[in-house]
């Protein structure tokens, strides 16, 4: 009888102390979750998806370890081009370790790059089927990245991942979304300087692909050029040249080639690359004339010119 | 000539020197069981983790961080596992072993107050866990520092060869350095020790009224598992209460939240694996809660043990 009384008394004391400590613990727990010092709570649905791994991963620091070993296993699936298994594996991996950028990056890469490319070349499918599967896997990659942004808000790396995919010209690009995403990155407080610089240049690069935003693109190029010499990269310099030759642009102060590029040699080098890398059928404003001007100034031999002089009788 | 009653000195309720003697004896006893050999397995585990190289297939900069994460997660997982097992098994064996060796009767007849006995025994186990965790922390820091230093050296060389200025290189490598050996590694180890304190005191409480070691082990393990999901149960019960709703599940969740300890808030090593810093006030708060759990379980253990007959 006495041992039973003891147990009842112990349980009663535990109940009272438990009741008293509950509000304090709840507050502390919320703070730890806000600081992301403890793993996020798994919903019942997520637990059922993870099955036994959820039980094992309940114990501290086993979650990232299990996720790491699962991710090593996905290299086999990659070799076998088993995209469904990769997708399923990464769904579990990001549940186990949701704050790890590496897994989200890998998952999106497998879907949007590898799987999409594989389906694009899959001769067992019809042409429509290939295109459909290609777009399907790109969308899966985008969905993964969007999910990662929801789980990791305010982290520039995930937004950067999204912007890069949207700006990828081989993956159904959406340059307007890419520009908006890069602008969102610039709003993040305490952003490292090299990321700010990179984001601004990427905005310009993506904006150049949007013909309707020609004025905005030119204004941004001028702004970056005047800001710092670290922005005197071909993307900016070429955009200034092309922008000031655009018939619809409002140009306040037209710059000469030497003002833009520093020297004729530098101008020729950059303009030549721009010309050779332009998209098929594209004729950037003022580029051809600028190249011809520089070729004349530098006395480039006829055989080496991009625009050799035409014989007089062919005019 | 003084009488025997005058010679008799009343035993103090608690004596730190007595507790110290019992603790040191317990520590020596446990060390003789060759528990430190696990360190060899720990070193092999970390050395193996250090060899794994994650492919940088996407062109991003996630793979060097991932390698450092793996070392940390393997190290902390092993620390957790070991400290839990030691806290469980060593504490569960304390009283039954003394009963079997018949040293318990000798000690209690001294007379050694039962509280001193319990505290001394538990302290011996906790000192062993503490020493083990210090050793594991040193080993983890060594391997992590080696790996981080080699990765940073490679990255610095690559970035320097691209003509990137030193300030920019330092900025780019700041994230990587956060995954190396920082004060947070040691704070996370301390949090694991706090978890071991709570687990050991739970095991001690159960062993004071349990009739077998196996029962103590199984019941403590069940309490630990429930303790790790107690936070989810409490969160559910609190949310339901806020909405003014009640059902069977919320009642059960409330009971779980009240009776069982929350071990999840002692699992801050997950944040350190992600490269986050643990604010000192958080360490202070979790220490206070862990010590409160310890105090409650020790008092209850003494309550259950004080009149126990063997």
C-alpha cells in the first residue's frame, strides 16, 4: 500500500511541477524554433511520409546524419537516371534537414537540369511527350525551390537559386521573374557586398533580354558605371553603348567609345565578343557601327576584320 | 568520562565531503569497466566522416559546408548516443549493483544519509559523462578544425588565383568559417551534457522504486522517447486550448506535456550543425530548466528511497 501511495504522490508532484513549467517551456520552445536552433516540428503527414526514419530522427542530431547518408545514396539513382527515386529520396531528405541549402540545391538541380535534359533527349517518347516531360521536370525543380524559400525565408541563397533557374535560357526562361527575384534579394538586410554586386549585374543581364525594358536597362547600366569601377564589366559597358544607340531611349549624356571602354583595344575586344555571342538574327543597336569604327582606328587587317571593307564595285 | 550518548554526533542532513567520496568511488568503479574504449570508435567514426567528399555538381558553394556538417552531425549524434546510453545504463545499475555487492548496507549503516548516497552515486556517473564529453569535444574539434582549415586553404587559393581582393575573399569565406570550430561547438556539447543530467536523474528516480534493472532501462527509454516529442504534444494541447477546443487527443497531449520532461529544447546541437550561434542567454535558460528537472527528480528519488527496505 505504501509504495502505491508513494507513486501517487510522486505523480502528483510531477503533475503540479509540469503544469507550472509548461508556459515557460512553451515560450522557450517558440524562441528556439524562431532562432532555428532546434529542428522544425514534423506534422503527422510528414511523419507518415518518413515512416521509421521519423522515429529514429526524433533523437537529436540524428536527422542531419540520416539525411547525409540518404543523399550519398542518391548518387546511385543519378547513375541509373532513376528520377522518380531521386525525387522521392529528396522529399524525405529535405524533411529531415530542411535548413540545409545543399539538399535543396541538389534536388532542384536533379529535376530542372538532369531529369529535364534526359527527357528532352528521350527517343522513346514522342516529340510532344518529350517537350511535356521537359517542362514537367523544370516545373518540379521550380516547385522545389519555391518550397525551399517558404521553409527558409529571407535567405538569399534560395532566392538566388530561383533567379538563376528563371534566367537560364535553356530552361524555359522567365526573365521578368528573374529580375523581380534578384530585386527581392537586394532587399534582404545585411547582404554581403559581393552578393549585392552580383545581383545588380544579374538584374542588368536579365533585363537586357526584355526588349520592352530598354530604358530601364540603359539607366541601370549608367548607374552602375558611375557607381564604381568594379562594375566596368562587359555587360555594363556594352549595355551603355547599345542603350545610347537605341532609338527610343532617352539619353542625357552620350559617351564615346574610349569613355565607355577606356581604350580602343579594350573596346574592340569586348565588342567583338558581344557580336560573336549575340543571339541568331539579333542586331544590337550601334554595335556594328562601333566595331567598324574601332577596326578603322586600329587599322585591323582586312582578313581579320569582322566587317571587312566591301570592294567598291559591290556597293 | 563522557557517555556514549554524549559521544554521539548528529549526522548532518547533507555533507558535500561525503557526497564527494561516494562520487569519486563511483567514478573509479565505472572507469574500471573500461567505458573509455568507446573513444576509439568515436575517433574512427570522425576520421571516416572526414574522408567523405560531397560532389560539387551543381556549381554552387554548398559542398564544402556539407562536408563540415557531416563531421559535426556524426560527432554530435555519437555524443548523444553515448551519453544517453551511459546515463541510462550506469544509473540504472547503481543501486542494484550495490545491493548485489552488499555495499549498500555498509554505506547506509555508517550512517550515510540516503540523499547523500543518491547524490554521490549520481554525481559519479555525471562526472564520468562530463569527462567523456570533454574528450569527445576535443576529438571533434580537432577533426573539424583540420577539415575546415584544408577547405578554407583550397578556397582561398582558388579565389586568390582569380584576382579577388582579400577583403572579398574573407567575406565569401565567412559562412564557411561559421561551420568550423567556434564556441558554439562547445556550447552544444554542454547542452548534450545537460540532457544526460536529466536522463540520468530520470533513471535514478525510476530505479528507486523499480524491482529490476531491465524494467528501469525500458521505462527510462520510454520516458526519453516521449520526452523528445513532448514539445509537439504541448504545442498541440496549447493550440487547442487557445482555440477553446478539446478532444481526447488534446487531453492526452496535455497529460504528456505535464508528466514528461521536454528534452527537445536541449537538442540545440541541430542549430550548431546548421552553422548558427547559440546566444548565451539561451544556454542560461536551458541550464536553469535542466537543473530544475534534476532537482525535482532527485528530491522525488530521495522521497521514494528514504524508507525503502532491502
